[in-house]
């Protein structure tokens, strides 16, 4: 496609999205209230809360791909929150999706075996469910949701400064 021949609706939507992320021309932004700010670890932890909340809201509707994506994201955000709060990491340290698993082991949050298996779960399944031809199953979505809730709760219990988590990660979904 030659430069300048993109469909007008895509060009308009792309320009609007760029402006929105640059916060240009929209007045005072309407931000997601439940996301804590101030400390990067609080932001990451509450982002994990919101991802888990989104999974609970789409429960039972057959959106297994979305559940899997959100759960991998919640697990990453939770572990990143711990590394930021306890390990002295900076947000820029998390430039890829698997660095958080290495930090979980380095900081003693989880054993090296567990973090290797978490990373393997991500490497072998998230990428394939996202890019590959496999069709995610209800069992995969349910088991990953239980795992992400457990990781999130464990992280929340390990961070000494309480009162930041805005969800109940122990809340069962459906028939759990």
C-alpha cells in the first residue's frame, strides 16, 4: 500500500488513539479510579487487581482466549509489583514478558522450580494461544485463572505495606 492510501477510518482512529495516549486535546483525562498511583509497585499491583476483576466479569461467556491473556497479564503485574516493592527494581527493568519470573526466583518470592515452570507455561502456552493455531479450552482458562489469583494473593501477602490491593483474589470464580 502506498503512503497516504490507508483507509480513512483507520487513519482517523489511529490518529485519535495516538492523541489519547499522548493526552492531547481531550481536557482532563478520565482515569481508571482503581489504579493506584504514586509508587510503581502500587500501580502494577492494582493493574493486576483490575485484570482479575475483568476475568470475573466475563466468566461463563466462553471468552477463553481473553481469560488466558488477562491472567498471564495479572500474574506478570503481580510479580512485577513485588519486585518493585521489595527488590528495588525499576519499571524499565521489565522490558519483556518473562523477566518477572526470573526476578521472582532471585528475590525468593517463589522457588526456582516454580518460576521455571511459570515461565515455561508462559513460553509454551501464552505465545501459542496468542499466535498459534490452538483453540483455548475452558479448563485451560479456569486453571490459569486459579493460578493467577493464587500468585496475586501470595504477592499481596508478601508485600509489607497493606491496603493497596483493590480486589479479593481469593474470591472463587464460578464453581471453583
